[in-house]
């Protein structure tokens, strides 16, 4: 019986393909895209101001409110700026770390280092952000306590704190793909470049960077998008600042259509981002 | 390898800075679990083990841990099945819409969790009239976990090429045997790495979970969310987090053991 | 894809809208017709074996948090109703959870309760079936946020005032008015805090009500467009003074202790915690009075376990459970007999539980609706959804 199925499958690659694709496509298209589409359609609805129930008539009022109020432009720019900065910070921190791990560390310490990078992923998100509250507390936080004697003082709560916090949370997600990408990179390539007289930096910029670019993109998928949708970090260490996620979260239960309207912004931004990434061909080599 | 001594030293220093960045806050978590102040004031005026004693008595957290592991394992299992199938389809076949699939699969992780969360919540409860519960949490988690399995599997399949499989088939093995004896063992470490990352993502996920968990389902992050903001309970949350950091050695050790057994060497 | 329920909900909404349009001249008529007709329980039957509860964290404790804090296990044994609890982080969460129809009871604050009533999500409560209802303080019964036209929609649970906190060692002289947090020349600029919720607009409205009588505000939750705009303007002017808005009270207490915050809105329980940590801080009810909250246990209109839900509402209103919650959570109990049962004999005094006069100028959270809650019929008020939008806008302006 199994043999038969196997043979039929082998003879008919189309059938194999269908068998492979059906479940995942159903899942992603029906369960996920379906849900997403329903939400986005709700952006054109409105709510009954008396009962708070959704009224399903086509209406552009929410979009009008969103585009005319400067506050929403502010929060979009702020959020995208933070997400970009977090991605830059993570990239800058991750590349040397991953490089050392993949190309310099001995196999034994390599393992320990990978374990050290993975460990913080298991400590709760919330606990880590609260730890940053203790770290950043102006005047009597850990940072001032440790680095105060060196003349450094904590930036306090606000935009810089959000960037630090989010970079902290997503750093491992950047290190891991870069590390994997570097490990795949044959050592003799670097040697060859060195033999041809290229400097370290030159080798890195001309050989290593282009080859690990897809890994960088893979990492940025996490750092950029996870930052774009975050609302908890901003609540805990953002001082007065809010991010897009806060606005969506705030409106979700009382005014789902308006929350959906706001949600179209990150969806659009990510769609553009994915499209750009796809044009560079990086997505295919994810 | 021809990396100059200076470059090595600089890289080592940068690695040290990075590790300090990662570990100083974690150390603060561990110290705070002994901090007698309920609001984690720094430096601790007094150290105490009473939060640890209280955490041991706390049955809510054990219950939550159980739910988290259950949801994480279920979501990981689904993600492994769907992600691997998709990876095979994309890397071994050429078909219309192949490009779109690689976009589709990254979508759930690349769209903000709050959007995914409210979209699923809206679909489950309002459109389908479903009850939220373990099932909806698992569906939500699996959706964004597929991509990590998929990425790992695709990378490995690309590296493996098809020559081994062809050789096996030429020697008379059928598709299933080839898959079992050649393809799967060669993919094991990649799948394990993907699975572990998927489990990790699910285990610490809070946003999508907030919107998809029903009555009686309290995963560990939800438990933490419910308890962290109450000064009576907050120190216990630090104990839990500190414990998790130490416990994380188990899955990481396992993954490294497993991946070192495979011929290709471990990635994560 | 559309469920039957969705259609019926649209039908209810459109009928309600028609009725509203037809009777817009008579406010009384509109408000009574605006409430969906949900039947009340007439008699209790046997328990269903479980009850699904949405509650504020700390309201439903079964000993899993602390073995000594348990008012659920006894109830479960006695009635056979297993209690499944889901904590809501905010009032908005709770409304969303109740709209799913999966939960039987909810501990709703005033900024959620009316929304639930008008949304048809909760049913009137037959207080005859709840013996402990008799012992509830009278000034909590049949109030604007827990009843409509004299029909009770829930059992009052506990209450608290939103106080003005100040660090006694830093803020001198001690403030007596909410003006301290709205003073644009405040020496404490950057160290002032405010509650992070749209409902905080009512705090600004209360201050305007007492200081700018021209605006004609009589109730902080009934603001016409002009009054609303004035309150939002006041908050915009206040924003540069604010260091942090607070939503969770760990952050708030930690900030008071560290001195990151020296002045601003607080709850009694936060003051007690901060003092317990050795912080020099006081919380006062300023001369203008204050906003506050009074929670109500309500039953879902779609309750699958109505009998257990009633048993639960009676149990949680009992002196023992009520005292337990009040003390664990840090609020004034609603049952007059609770005060004898608290472990800390001063609990009721600290929280002014039985001090009726204290609550006279406390304006409990309420859900603003288009029909003005102060009874005005010649004006349209700004509904809560617009408060939320305004708050999002303000926070990001």
C-alpha cells in the first residue's frame, strides 16, 4: 500500500506538489490572510456611538480622521524611526559578535557562545523590559550606579530607552541568522581574499558583507517588524512616548474599525518593506 | 585563517561588550529575585530568599508553565509539518506562485503581533463564533512559527542539493525510504534548530496570546503579565524569570547534542 | 462567514438607531429604548458545574498565588461550580472579553459597565436572588454606572478614589488642589504623572467644572463638544509637565519611590505600598473632589452558566470574600459587614469604606454616551469612542 502510494507519488510530481502545498497554503491563506482581510475590511466600517457595536456600512470617516490628525503622522514617523534605529543598533552589535563566533572562536567555545546568545530568549519579555526599568531609572538605576563614576548618566525613560529596550529584546534574532550565514561562508574565501592582499576591512566589505546580506535581511525581518508592532516596551520604559501598537491596542476594544484603520499603516509599511527586500532577491535566499 | 591579531582583539572586545549588554540586565533580574524591595529599588538594601519560598508555593505559575509547554509543543509540531512541506515544495519544484509563497510565509512574523492578534481574535470570535481557548492560541502561534522552520529547512535543502536523493533512488530505494533514510537524517539538525526557535517564539509570545487565549488558559507570559504589575506578586515574577534562565540550559544543551550528532554540524 | 449572531446584532443596532432617530426629542424614551431588552433571571436552578469569570487581577484568588489568600476553593467545594478566571488588564480588555460571549460574569469598572449594558452584553440582575446584596452600602446601589431606570445591572464590589499623590519631602508646600498638576509653571515639571487612560479626560473636566463655571460642566462624564475640547486643551497644556503616564501600579510605585515622579494621580493602595517601601509620600483628595472607581459584578446576557454566575455574585458580595478581596487588592469593600472581618482592623478606616461623606464628591468612572449622562436633553455629548480617539491623539501630538 505505502509502496503503491510512493510509486504513484514518484511518477506524478504534480501530485506530490499538491500534497505538499495543500495544508500549508490552506492554513496561511484561509486562516491567516482570511483573518487579516476581514480585519482590514472592518477599517471601512464604523461603530454605533451609543452601543459601541460595529455597523457594517462602507465609510471612509476613519481614514479621514487618521490622515487629518497630525498626531497619527507623528506616531507613524516615530515608530518607523525607532524600528529603523533598533535594526541598525542590532546589526552593528550583531555582526562583530557573530563574526567572532563563526570564524574565530574554537569549536568548543563556539558552542558555549551560541548557548549564551540563546539563553536570554527564555527569560520573559516582560521581565527583561522591567529589568531595563531598574537599569535606566534616572538617578538611582543600575546604569547610573555602574557607570556614574565614569561620568555617564542614564538617558532616562523615553525614545532612547525604547530603542535600547527593543534592541536588547531582538538582538539574538539578529545574531543567529548572521552567525548561520557566516558559518556557511567557506573559510578559504576569506583566505583567498587575504592572499590576494586585501585588508581585513576590505575583505569584510567586499566579500563578507555581500554574502551575508540575505542573513542581515532575515534578521531585520525580526528586529524591524517586531519593533514596529510593539506596544508593551513603550508603556513600561517609553516615558511619555507611545508607538503605533499602543494606538491600535487602545482603540481595539472600543472602536475596532478605527483600530483596523490604524493597523493598515504597519501592514502597508511591511508590505513595502517585503517588496523592497524581494526586489533585492534576498527573500529567496532567506 | 588570515585575520590579523589586532582585528581578533577588537572583535573579541566587541563580543565582550555585546555579551555584557545581554547579561547585565539578566543579572539584575537574578539579583532582584533576592531584592527585599517589592518595587526592585536599586541597589537592594537587603537581600532575602522569601520570594523564592513564595514562588515554590505558587501553584498558578506551575499551571501556567504547563499551558505554555503544551501550546508551544503543539504549535511547534504544526509548524514543523507545514513549514517542512512548504520548504520541500518551494525548493524542489518549480510552479506558478512560488515567489509569492516565500512572501506569504514571512507575513505572519513580519506584520505586527498586535495586528495578527486582533485579526485572529476578530475572525475567531466574531466571524466564526468560535470559543477562544488552547486551540486558538495554538493556531495563532503556529501561524507565525511556520516561517522559522521553513527558513531553516529551505536553507538546508538548498545546501544538500538533490544528488544524494537521486543516488538513493537510482540504487532502488523508493520515495519513502529515501526520505526516511537520506533526506530526514540530513535535515534533522536544521529541523531541530527551526523547531527550537519556533518553540522559543511561542513560549515567550504575549501579544498574539493576549488576543487568542480563552478562559482558563493562562500561558506563562500571560501569568507574568497578570502578576508583574502587582507589587505583591512582582518579586515572584523575577524568581520565575531567573529560574527560566537557568532552565533554558536544558533545551539548548539538547539542541547542541543533537546537532553535533548530525554530519553537517550544528547551526544553532 | 457571517454568523447568525452578527446579523441579529446588526439588526438590533439598526433598530436601535431607528428608534433613536425617531425619538430624539425625548431623552428619557431614548435611554430606556437604547438598552437592549435582555431578560432577567427569575429563579435559581442547579449549578452548571463551572463559571467563567473576567476580573481584575487580584479579585479572584484560589490560593494559587498565596495559599493564605483564597476565597474561591471554599466556594467551589460548597457549590460545585469550578471558577475559571481570566484577568483583564484594562476596562477595554474586559469589554472585549465580554463581547465574546464566553464569560459569565465580569468585575466591570464604571468606564466599562454602561458600555456593556448598552451593548446588550450584560443582563439585569435579580437582586432578590442575591441575599448578600442587602448588606451592600446604600450609596453604591442603583447608581448611574450600575443601573438603568432603577433596574440593577450588577452587584457593587469595591471602590476607591483617584487621589493626588505627592512626595512630602520634595513637594512643598503640600498641594491642596488638582491645580498642582495643571500648573504650567510648576517647579516639578517633568516629574508629574497622570493615569494613562482616556478616562483621565474626566479628571481635567472635574478640575474645569470647579474652576471654570462658565463652561457649565456639571458631571465630568457628560461633556458636550465644547466642554470636551476645553478638557482636552487643558491636558495638552499639561503634557509638557508630565514625566510618565502610568497604567500599571508597579511602575507607578517604583517611580514614586525613586523620585522620578513626585506629584500626580494615584490610588490609596499605591500610597500604602510606597509608604511600606519607606517612601515619604501622601495621597490626598483635593478640594475639588476627585474621580474614582466603583466596580460592579455583572452577568453576561449570553451566560452559559447563569446559576453558578448568580452563586458567584452572591459569594463575592459576602462579608468574608468581600473583606478578603478588599484587603488583598487594596480598596474599600462594598459590604458593610466586611469591615469586621479584615485582618487589618484599620482597613476600612484607611480606605474610608463606611465614611459616606467622604464619597460625596467622588465622581466614579462612568462611560460617556451620546445621550448626556447629566440629564441634559438640549445637547449631544461626546461618546467614549471619541474619548479614546482624543486620548490617542493627545498622547501622540
